[in-house]
């Protein structure tokens, strides 16, 4: 071994930024939106008039909470409520309260990619809902699935809310659901939110709000590269662009370079060239209907037990079993 050889530890972030920005066409993963700033921007998104998803799921919980928690634990044998991508847990609190009121035997185990979000949620629950047994964990979806088996030895109800699965294209969603299925015992359940197909304009507006919060959220991945990898992206030279294909049900977010430019990312010793109007694909937000969810479930070894919807049928939560 050459004495000049040095071990350099490259983070996943560094590796994926390098891969995505040297690829053609360019892309970056939406999971990198979520740092402290990104978490705060996502909070603002959830409060936007255009972003109907959060309110629709909240309405579903408020309307059907009794039936929902009953279906979680029909014979009241006790269970672990595991939430992947828990975020601030605002909606979940409706269910937690219902579970407490009806004296269900349960522990709440939220998992999120953002340490910041998990810390906040656990603190908040210890303060607001002292009776709830909470155990938070930090981790990414796919990686967390491997841990799921060891997380608990009793019945599991695994929640993925907010249509978070929508960040995955169908093949990856099936991979994810298959892994979920493999980590389940026969009595375990999945409770998952799927945003529904609707008027294309409604979808577009949700991801292209007038106040520009979603644009700032999208650009936060560039801000992170600037901060964490010593990049020099000029945010004013990129615009946020949203498209929705009603056939596939896929909403896609892009950052589009408004001019020919060069960006340096010092920590990667990388020079990235952009042609005028070249894009970086940053996110997909998939929309569904019953047939697609049924198909996804079947492909993954799961089946739909029942579903709960808001009055507008904008959004549905499905209960799935093995
Ligand atoms: C948290 C992935 C469900 O895709 O609707 C909101 C993220 N992106 N606005 C979504 C998001 C832009 C959101 N998910």
C-alpha cells in the first residue's frame, strides 16, 4: 500500500449528489430536502391552502378515529404502533388520543429520517400526552425495515401516513411493501395513506403554491449542497417546475437552470455544467386509485382489509394485512 493512500470516508449524501449531478439527465433525491430548514418549510407546506393532503388525512382521522383504532387491535391484545416518517406527528396525535381514551394497551414508536423531527416529536409527546409510551428512532425507510423485526416482539401496526409512499415509483414501492410484508407476522397490519388521482390542476397547485414555499423547499437541496459540501449554487438561477401526468398519476418536481452556468462543489472536487434550461429532477409525488393500490398490495403479498376516505375523495388511508 502506498503511504500516501488515505482512507476517505464518503457519506451517502456526497455519493448521491455526485452520482445525480454527473448523470444525464440530472437528478437529486427528495430525501435530502429534510434538514432543519427543510422540516420547517415542510411544516409551512402542510399549512398551505393548496396543499390539501394533510387536511384530508386529518379529516379522515377525526371522522373515523374510533373505527380506525378498533381495526388496529380488534381483540385488544396490545400492540406496537410503529410510524415510518412520523414528522411532527400532528395527525397521529388524533389516533393516540383515541387509543388512550379507550384504554388500548400500546406503545408508540415513531421513526423519521430527520433527527430534528424525532427529537421534537418525542419531547412534545412527553409533554402533551404523558401517558403514551414513546420510543423514537432515527432512520431511513428501507434501512429501518431491516430493524423492524427486532423492534418489537408483540403485534405490530405499521403506519406510513401523508402519502409518503408517493415518493417512490411503483417498482420501488413494491420493493418497499414486500420488505414491509416480510417483516410482518400474520396478525400484523399496515395502515398507509395514498393520495388519490383527482383534477390535474388541483394536484399541480398543491406542488406549485402561489407563495413559493414549495419552490423554496425544492431549492433547499441546493442550499444543503452549498452548506454541507461547500457548493456555490446561485438559487436565483434556478426555477421550481412542476408537471403532472394524469395517465401515470405521477407529479414530478424539477429545478430548471435559467441560463448556461457552472457550479463548483468543492468538497466533491466537482464542477457541474448546466446548459440553459437544463433540469434537475428532484421529486416524484405519485397519485393513486383503488385499482393501483390493490395491484401494489397484491404484488407485495398484501391485501386490502378496508379503506377510509375524506368527503372529497381526495385521499385514502388503507388498512392492509398479509
Ligand atoms: C411528504 C412526500 C408526501 O410528495 O406530497 C410536499 C412532500 N413535496 N410538497 C408530497 C412534498 C412538495 C410530500 N410527501
